C-alpha cells in the first residue's frame, strides 16, 4: 500500500492514523527537496518513544549478556579471593609455630628470625620478577607460577628437614606469594565498577586466611609431628593452583577483563620499558615504603604477639588464639569499616585509625592484663585492617592506568618484604633487650607509617 504524507502549514509531517494504531514501529515520512521535486523517505522511529512497540527481545538480550558478565566476574573474584586467603593463611601460620620451631631446632630469637630474612629475599625477588614475567607470560601464567612455587615450599617444610633447608624454603614461598599478591591486587585495581568495595573484600579474604591459620597451627604446635601442619598448607595451595588454572586458563589480564565486558586499559606511548617507567615514579616508591612498614607492623604483631604474651604476661599454650583474634579483627575491619572510609574519606580516615592503634598499643605495653591485652590486640587488628586496601585504591587513583598492574605489583611485592624486615628487627632486639622491646618498636613504626602517608601525593597525577 502506498503511504501518502500530509503536511500542515508549519511544515510538520503527519503519518496516517491507521499506522500509528498498529503495534509496530511508527513510520514517518520526511520531505526532502531535491532537483526532482519531493521524495518520500520513510523513517522508523525508536519504539520506546511512543510506547507502542515492545522492546523485550533487545532488552532481554542485553540483560542476559550483563548477567553472564557478572557471573564470570564473580567467578574471577572468587578465585582471587581464594588466592589472598592462601596469602593470609601463610602469614598467619608463623606466630603460633614460632616457639615450637625454636624448641625443635634449639635456636634463639635472632637465629629463628632468619626465617623472615630469607622470606624477605623471596619477596623482593618476586617484586623484581613480577614486571618482566607479566610482560612475557601474562597474568594467568604468572599467578599460577606463584601458586606452584608455594606448593613447592610447603612440600619442603612438611618433612621437618634440616634448619638450613627449612629456612631456604621461605625464599621460594616469598617469591610465589609476591607474584600472586601483585597479580591479584593489580587485577582488582583495574576493575571499573565498585573497585573500592572489591578491593576491601579481596583483603578481607586475606584476613580470613590469617584468622583460620592460627586456629589450626595452635593445635599442631602442641603435637609431636608439628610440621605436618604444612601438609594442610600444601592442600590449600594445591586447591589454589587448580582454581587459578580453571578460572583464568593462563590468559592475559586484558583477555580476562574482556570476558566480563570490560575494555582493555589504555596503553602507554613511552619507548622505555614498563619497569623503568615504574621506577621513575616518586609516588610508587613512597607507597612501596609505606606498605613495607604497614605489612611489617601487621606481621610482627601477628607473629611475635604470642611469644610476647607467653613470656611477659605468662600466657599458656593457648596464647596462639590471640594471634587469631588479631587477624580476625583485621578481616572484620576490612568489611565493617567500609562505610566509615566512605563517610570520612579514605585519605583522612587512615590518620584516625593510626592514632587509635598507637593508643591501644600503649595500653598493651603498659597495662599488665592478659585478657585486656587480647582484646586490645583484636581491636588493633580491626583498625589496621582497612589500611592496605585503602592504599591500593589510592594507588589506582594517582598512577597512570597502563602502569597500574606493574606498579601495584612492585608496591605489593616490595611491601611484603616488610613482613620479613620488621619481624627480624624484633627478633634481633629481643635477643639483646628481651621481648619487651616489641611494643616500643611497634609504636615507633606506626608513627613512622603515619608520616609516610602524609608524604604520599593526594592529587591524581595521571601524566606521570
């Protein structure tokens, strides 16, 4: 049927009424003047403008795609959360086992602290290797390599081999942990939707692992075959390897992000290598040193507080549960304080947490109460908890996007060295002055950490 366009005095085109009544897209004709007079050009309007046409097929298709993206993203996040659970499990293991290690190998504070020194070598090596490995192997292969190295380390620790071999295994473990820490943080920081919440949950998973480990390690510390605890750790690491392979399938980060509907990040135009660009950024080094001190404080509290409570406060073999309370507070703080971070602002709230944590450490130092110290340590864990994810979120705001994964890898890997440096310093001081020196050291490091945070740039500098 031929359609005739009617024109009113103002030049407005009117479609026939019969067409507008149909449950189809409205067809309108426009008048276009040319050399040959008037021609009729049919135009199909957007069905949603007049409400006559249902757009369910298109809407359902888009909603279905979004659902698939969300489901895939949840699986990826779950895999990374398990990866960080393993990291927390690893860091939460040392404290309850430390007195047993000293007893079995007949070593003092400073010698047993070599565990932290060799772990430090591993962390720094992993931080240095992360950038070239990421460029050559990609995200999926690098994170699996890190998990495999942790499996190797636990396999060496479980048989209770000679002390030099036992200590060397912590270097292998440190490399693997640094690689996974770097890749996990870099991936989550690259997400565009609700990255702050997802980062908080990522590190809450770390806290969950660090909470569970002392509960199990405390039981093994009272057994003859205490080193079989590392068979449990080996099982956790094996599950982690299987999960990372199953979910990410050795793909690059851009490919994994594409699976959840996110476009690849912007690329840099500099001819210099990523590693040299990262090393030229002042913000990276300030954040790395801050994380080094923070992680050092966190692991020193979790690692040495059991020895402190047993020696200074006369606690029994169940003192290992105080370490679990600390890491439980750490996990809880990363979840329940998210609203406080948003209300006050992530940069400002960190000063508040630091001041309160320092005050509670003074209470632990000066008030000789076993129960009171246990409660205070748990609250300190809650206050320290949000600091790491806050730092990673801040890193994502002040550094160039194309260097974000490598930068976070360096910051996280180098920062993990703090879990070796400060505990070793504690052991060295305890060997000379006694374990009572733990609290003054922690207070001074927390104060130093606050000063470092003040030096970190607060304004995004994407052009660095």
